[in-house]
């Protein structure tokens, strides 16, 4: 920490900063003199590309030069700093600092630092203005009905999108810096009179214990603060939708936003939250319930269907009706591989196509995934490598996996699918049951910032009302309380002031 001395000339300050930024061609140092007799030396320092040059020249530099010429000489000599702050700089956000290393951190953050000769304090002028992407529709969480705006890579744009939805002074936004070198701005957002204080303290403690060189994306933070990093199940929800973050904050949860990424983190998160889509709350309750049930069925099918095929065809053909067993045996006539190898070959090929589709440009990628799967599947059947029934099962599995709203959860299920296939090839249905039992035990022990991962499915007593918002979504009028599972302060969400009968009185025609 280097504090500026009162009598220290401006040249030594500039040399110190230039030495720190040695071989940095984007550093701009604009030295000039103010006053009628040019009796006071100053310097504006900023990073080209991080600071808005227009605001620096129009609202800072020009004002300093012009206003100093019409100011009284004694006013400049007596208190130049106050003259600049109160009468010259036409920018709202300015502050004083004394530590020159803090000034360097501000310069690296896109601010402009004003140095004044023989003045101890330095003035930091808000001037951030780097190129940024405009607000657009989220790419990973598309909906038919709902808002179309999504987060960007600029932190303040993201916080404003949430603040726009929560116009409440109880919405608190705390900013911390993470990364020894990157010094990435990170924000903790919560609603003060709703949040669970113990969860909030855990979030703050875990973030404060992060000691790493750089934070490049919210995924870095997620991996450093999650409860169980060995689990295949994500314990922190990520989203690029402001409405999802706002809804989570209204439920008393905590949001974490990281600069340079459009993905926000939400904690605590449970298995139930990963199976929900924001669109569920914008449609009528019966439609949402049917879609949720279909989604859970599809997710279950994507996890167990290939394993069940392997187990039944390899170990338990007697469980099938005679006609179906003969048909399955007929389709496998001439296939040189056992059912497990057959399934592994097709599933592995599908995963390869899926990965290739992600890396290729948008239109080409989707074409590769669909056409490639059809062509390879047809070719494999005609070559006698796999049976037609296996191609159908793999296709159903692939389509079902896309029904999982969370990409993180879908990846976990895809890995578990292969584990269940291995267990089915070794022990048949007993292997599937053992695997399911092991996963159930793991999920029962898993927690997200102190909240059980299976809440509210394992809810007992007063938490039983949270089951209204699981596979079954109750009508909005009956969801009068916020989820109790997160341990929030204020449970009241809805006061239904309407009369019991919708149609109160007939309208005279």
C-alpha cells in the first residue's frame, strides 16, 4: 500500500503508474496544465478500450481546461480539488482515494484517475465504456411464453435487469472482488426480509475463502463453493434468464452474478428446481402439471430405457410376453454383438454426434445431430451391426433427454445412463435396482448450502405444503405460501381477496 504524500510532485506519481504498466501500450496518460497562468499540473490516466473516451473528453478534460481559465486565481491556489469536484467534472460518480495501488485497480476496471500536482488525494471518475453485447434472447432457456431478455457479459446490465423486476429497497446487491490477478467483480443478490440468514452467511463465507489466481466465468465460482464436488448432480442452479433469478429471490434464495458471463448462479438448489421450467408459471396450472408429468416421465425414460432393454433381453426374456420375446429375438438375428455392446455403440455414437453438433455453427450443428443420427442408424441396421429395436430405443432416449430443462442435470443423467447400462449388463434388473438404491442414498445425503437436495419430496410435517409445486403444480390461488424448504423469513406470498364465486353477479345485458 503506497500512500501519496502531500508535497509529492505529480511526475513521481505518473512515473510510478507508468512503471507498473510497463510495456502496456493501451495505457493513456494525458498531462495538461490549468489556470490562467497554467500554474497547476494535472494528468488523466485510463486504459484505452476500457474507458469511454467520449465522456472523458466531453465531461472531464474540456471542463477542466475551460473552467480553470474563468476561475479566480486564488480559488485555484486555495482548493483546486474542491473546485474540480463541485464545479468542473460533469459526471455523477466520483470518489477520492489516497492509495495509488487502489488507483491502479480502478484504472484496470475501466475508471479514469485524475492526478493533481501537490494534492494528496486522487479523484476516480466513473468512465467504464468497453464494447458489450446488447440484451438478447437466452440461447439455452428458450420458452414459448415469457420474457425474451437475457443476461449479457456486463455485470451492471445484468443487475439492472433484475432490479427492474424487483423494485424494492430490500433487494440488496453486495459487490466483492474475486481472483488475485483477474479481480473479477462478483455480486451477491438477495431480498433482505426474505432470505435465510444462515444460507446467506454460508454463501458469503464460501466466497470470501476463495483464493485463486483468476475467475473467468461463473462456472469457476460454482465449482469452488458447491457442497459435494464428487457428485454427478449439480447443487447450484445456473441461468441466463432475469425472470428466473427474480423468481428465486422472491422465494428467499440467493443469486450470485459474475462479471464477464451471462450465467447467474442461484443457491440453494434442489432436485425439484432443476426439473422446473420458467414457462411452468406462465401457463395455467393444469397445462403446467401435464407438461411437468411428461417431463419427469421423459427424464426417467432417458435414464433407464437402454438399461432395461439390456437387462430384459440378456437376463430376463421370460418377463416379456411370448410374442414380444419372439419378435425381439427375431430382430436380433444376425447381430454379432451382445445387447450391451450394441447399446454402447449406438449411445456412444449419439453422444459423439451431439458433441459435434455443439461445436459446429448453429444451423449446421442441428443438421448434423438429426440427419447424422438417422443416416448412421439406418446404415448400422442395414449392415447388421445393431437391431432396429435398439435404434428405436436409442432415438426415444435421445429425444427424452432433451426434455430435461437444466443442461447440467441432463449431463449428469447422460453419464448415469451409461452406469446403469454397465450394471444391467452384469446383474440384469438386480443391477438396475442396486444402482437406483445407491443413487437414492446419495441424493438423500446430498445438500445444497445446508438444504436437503430432495426437498420437498422428503418433506415431513409443515413442509408438506411445498409438494404443491413439484410434479403437480397447484393453481396459483392456492399457492399462498412461499416454499418452506428454504427456511425463509416471510412465508406469505398471496392474499386472495376475491370472493369465493368468480361470477359474483350476472352482468345486465
